[in-house]
C-alpha cells in the first residue's frame, strides 16, 4: 500500500519516475501480488493512468488485465476496474473525467451515448483511431477473449456489466467484421446480448441498444438471429414505453436498430409483416391539431419512423413483398394516417417532405392505394384534391427544392402502372372537361410547362410524360389539347407549343425537359409521329441542332434531338410523302452524317447525370441545376438507342426485304395462332367429351348396382322355389294305401294329377333354362359395362365396336323370353281350370259309387277319400299360389331387364357418337400438324434466305431468352 501511495502521490526527495516506469511497476504488482487487495489497487491505478498514458498502458498492461478477467471472476470490483481500463485504451472517443475516489459513489450516467470532443488536430485524432484499432486487433487475436467478455456480460453486477457492454461496443466500432464473426460462432452469444434489453437499469439497456446497433451492421445472419430473438417485440415495447415520437434519444436508438434489422433484409421484412408489427406502427403517426413547437428530438424520431415505413415498401424490394406490405398498410389505416399528416398544418418542412416520399412509395404500383390517394382532399374551402395541392407546390418556385422533388416523386408514383389515373390527369386537359371555376391538375401542369422558371418547366414536363408512359390511348388523346397563346390568335396544339418553345432557345433544363416529354409522347405512337412531322419546321430545326458544333452544355440537347429524330424514323408509318423513313435517313446522311448522328445519340448514355438517374426511381439531386434526367426516361433511352442506330444504318432495300420477311412471318404467325386457338378449342371439346364419358360411366355403375340387386332378388326366389320343389317331391314319394284305393275309385283324377305334376316339373325345367339365359344376359351387361368404362380410351383409338349387333340380339332374345313366359302363364291357367274340373268331377263320382249294402263302409271310405281329396286340393292351391308369385317375380325381372337393355342401347348410341367425334378431332389435329410442319419449313427457309442476305436471325428460344434477360435488366434498373 505504501508503494502505491508513493507512486500516486509522488515522493518529495529524488527524481520522479516516468509514466512508463510507473506503469511497469504497476503491471509487475498486478502480476506478482498474491493479495487481492493489492492487485485491485494496482488495477485502479492503471485505470487512472490509462487516459493520459494510453499507449503505455495498452502495450504493457493488456495481457495482465485480460489475466485478471480470467482469474479474479469472484471480485466484481477488480473486474470493473480492468474492464474500464481496457475500454479507455481501446475506445477512440474522449470522455469527461470523473472523480473515482474510493469513498465516492460512482454516478450513473443519464444516457448511454458519449460526447465526442473534437481533437485539436485531425492528425492526432487519426493517430488515436489507429491506436484503438491496433489495440482492438491485439485483443481479438484470441477469439477466447471475446468469448470471455460475453460470459462477463452475464454478471448482474452493475460495475461489471456496464463496462463490459461499453468495451464490446468499442471493439465492434473498431473491428466490426472480425468481432461479429466471433460472436456469431459463440454459443448463445447473440442471445446473451439480447438479454441486455430486458435489464431493469436503463443505462445498461440503452448502451445495449448501441451495442446491438454496431452488432447488426451489414451482417444479415446476425440480423436474422436478433430478429428471431423477439427483437421486434421488445423494441416496439420500448418505443411505446418511452412515448413513441414524443420520446427521447432512446426511441431514436430503437428506431436505428430497427432500420438495421429491416433494411435490405427480405427475411426480416417478411417476419415483421407476418408478425403484424406494421399495425403497431400506426399510433406513431397520430399527431394532434396543435403542431406548433416540435422539438428537435421529435423531428428526428418521426423522420426515422417514416424511413422505417419506406424500408418496408422500397422499390428495391421484391414486387410481391412490397405489394403485400402496401396492402397491409392500407388495411390497418397507416396510409390514411400518413395522408392526414400530409394535409395537416404546422408540420415541419423536412417531416412534410419525408412524409410525401413515404406516401409515394406506399402507393407506388398499388391500384387500391392509388385510388384512395386520388380521393384524398385537402382541408380547404372549397376542398381540393391532394394531388392538385401538391402540384401547386411543385410549380411554385418559392417552395424548397427538396419539397418540389418529393412532390414530383409522389406524382410519378401515383401514375406508375395506373392507367386509370393517367386517363384522369389527361382528361383535365381536354376541352370537354375543363372547368373554368376550379384549378385542375392539367392546368397546373400546363402553367408549369410554360412558366419562366426552368425547374418548373422540367418538373411539369416530366410529370406530363409520366401521364403518357406506356399508354397509347392517352398519347393519342393528348393530341387533341389546344392552347390559347394570346388574344386574337388561333389556338395551337400542345405538341406544337412545345416545339415552339424548344425552338426559341430557352434554358438547357427547359429544353431537356421538353425533349424528354416529346420523346416519351411520340414513341410507339405513329399518329403522334405524323402530327409532329406535319409541322414543316420541326425536322429542319432538329437537323440544324444536331449538325452544329456547340459547347459541352449543348451536347446533351443535341443527343436528345437525335433521339427525337430517330424515333420519328423508327415509328414512321410513311403516311407523309415528304418525311418517309427513306427520306429522313437520306436527310440525315446529307446534312448530319450517319456516324455523327450516332455519336450524338450515344452521348446521352455517357452523361454522368444519366447514370445517376438510372439508379433509382426517386429524383434525388444535390442542386436544381443537376436535375436533367428522369429515371423512366433512362429506361426508354436504353430501349431505343440500339434499334434507332440499326434503323439509321439500314438501306431502303434491306428495310423492304426485312419488312417483307416480317410481314410473311407475321402472316405465318397469325396462321399458327389461329391453328393453336383451334387446337385449344378442340382440346376443350375433347375434355368435355371425356367428362361426358365419365358421367356415363358413373351412370353405368349405378345401373350395374341396380342389376346386382335384381340378381340377388332372383337368387332369393330361386331358393324359395327349390324349397317348394323339395317339399313337393317328398309328398310324392310317400304314397299311402288310402291313396291307392282312391286311385282305384277315381282313376281319372289320379292320372290327371300325375300329368299336372309332370307339367309343373316341365315348367320348373323351363324356369331353370330361363334363369340360365338370364345369367348369360347378365354377363353381356357386364361386358357392356366394361366397354362403357373404356369409352375414353376408345375415343382416342377410334376402334370399331360391335355393340349395336349385340344389342339387337339381346332385344330379340328378350322378346323370345317374354313369349315363352306368356305361353307358360297360359298353360298354368289351363292347368288351373283342369284342376278345378277334376275336383268337381271327383266330388260328383264319389256320390255315385256308394253301394247300398255296404253303406257304412262306403261312407267311411268316402270320408277318407274326401279328406285325401281336400288335402290334394289344398296342396294344389298352395302350388298355384307359389307358381303365381314366381310368375309375378319373373315378370318384374323381365321388366327390369328390359329397362337395363334400353339403357345399354342408349350407352351404345352415345359411345358410337363419341367415337365419331374423336375420329373427326383426330383427323383435324392431323391436318393441323401437317399445316404447322409446312409453316415451320417455310419459316426455316425464310430464315435461311435472311442468313444468306447477311442478316442476323435469332431462333425463338434465343428471342425468349433475350426478352427474359431484358425484362430482368429493366427490373434491376427500376429497382
């Protein structure tokens, strides 16, 4: 202890030791002392010297300090001193010194941010930064050191956890990528850092936010891990607790961390949307009626919140994800809330500008959102559409430049892929829809187009060009617009007025805007090209502008004039004799020269501002003078530059041949298209026929089930009949003596009964034969069922069928069966009649044959005979009833069989019709295939002729691949 007091207080006698010597002694003390108190005092002394002697402490004491962190984990105080010392030598930010006496209590800072004090010399600050990076490299040479630091963050003690958070933040600032890699592979590394957000001590939580900001910079893997550790939920809760936009710097830190997690990270954006966190953003933008006195922190917070919304709907995101977020923002009312801020009063200019940009990207390409925005009215008297109010700001030269750019971007996004909105804007310029009592969007655009302010000219021209983008109908409609230039003079068309201003030699910005409007207007619109060429002064003006040797500023105007003239050649329909394609190319060759023309045309894409404008849709320019190119126009230039160059170099003969070939190919393509449509129709018909076959098959299955039920019923009747037959046979095989006597008494009745039994037996045999025939017919029905199930296959193979003849034979056999059943029924009736006659005769004979001498004996015999006769009569009646029941069941079966036969006949007819249709379809398809083969052969021969003439001919696969590549390039440039 005396040694340390001497070091700190100094000694009165003798020379004072230098800082390096003192630090060396302290390091030795830390390394060699066995008492914890001595080591703690030595580390505290190193901490007090670490700011003044940063280099010496860093080079001599770092290893000892790291060893303290590893060995003295039980003492939080020495750990805190060691972490503070390491932070002082690694961190490049200078802090206010704090009194750290042993008896003093360490004060808690209010915020986790540190004040940056500017160094007196930039070189000294640079050296300090290099020193911090050097010590950081030394510390992270061993990844275990970072892992050790992460483990110390689990300590709840404030004096350990807070310095550990600051030290890790400093390491990330100096060597972000390397430290991120170590934390990423460390088990539970990111999870430990996420626990800092749940710390009840605000200073640790706030510095934890700063740590996570550094950790998530430009590392998608860590961003995903942090997001799936419930970061969105925790951050949004903190923002709500701190007061949302009215909160302090903690809200700003949370928003910055959210931006790090979501920007350019599609996975986290999708997770944010699917977690319904977009809905929780709506309360942020609920501003009151009194918008005066916005604090600087509130402006910063709201600005970051708007940026967070823009990240979710940025044009660089995938179209599907952007559309989904736009839909969610409309459904939850976020878009409506933003429009409320847009139309509110007292909102600061920078917040209003950012809100306009945010609304722009929320409605860009979304028809529902664009329709809602078109319905928004400003709270004025009378109410005006929000679009009109914004356009008034755009053409007002007294408004801030960034605000005017934001309004232009909003107007462009409103018209992006919105043909309905384009039509509404152009309609405000047409004579039939102009209202003199109100200001319309068209009037504001015309006013800005012809005002004295060149920036208003440019903005109005670009806005009007977006109203015509990819919309041939509106390009033709705009040709009807007439302008009254002055009193007493006839009105002139808008197209003519634009060329008049162009020829008057206005500012470069104005002429560039007008040329972009004209190029967009007449491109892909032959009628507009004809109207432009109809003015005899336009072509001479363009050729004069292109052929002159002007300064650097005018070269861009010359390139745009060349582009406009090239569009007149490429989209010319040769309706004007004086300005056909050939004559315009001859004019270029004589007045300008083809090489010079192409050189001027190519200057557009070489311009620096062209490359800047082609990067993203939002018009962002450092100054109004550099506002020359529009993003959509750069895409048009890229599309037309090559085809115009090729069209200018082609001769008239080559063009004629190419046109002939194109016409021939178009004709062939039309024929092929017609045949393809015919084939599609036939495929649809075949599909419909297959469905019909399927339905018939299902019906056949139902009929088959019905037949099966009928067969089971027949089998039951057969069983009943066999039982009756067995009973009757037993009675016939057990004759008694009484029956013999009876037969002698009445021989005629016995013979007739025997004959009746024989006839019944014969009827049974015939019934069995009929059952066999019915089984054969069942087998035939099963075969017809299989043929119906194979109707779809038979429709493809078009094989013949012999179902009709089988059906005819079946009907004949059924008629024969019916006649046999009727004959048997008549025989049964005849037998019944004979049976009744026999009974009557038996009764009469019994009364006549009784002798008088043996009356008692005869009476007994007669009684016995009468009882036998009664039994026989009863048996006969029973047999008659059973025979009648069998006849009725046979009649029912015959009726059901007739119904099944008729259904089979219908199926056979439908099958024959389907086979005929399939044969016709197959024949037509064969004819089509032969025609397609002939057309392909002709196209191939034409392509060979083109190749023989020196033309480059690409196959359809190459064209499809190139179209796909061009679409991808356009999407990338649009992003």
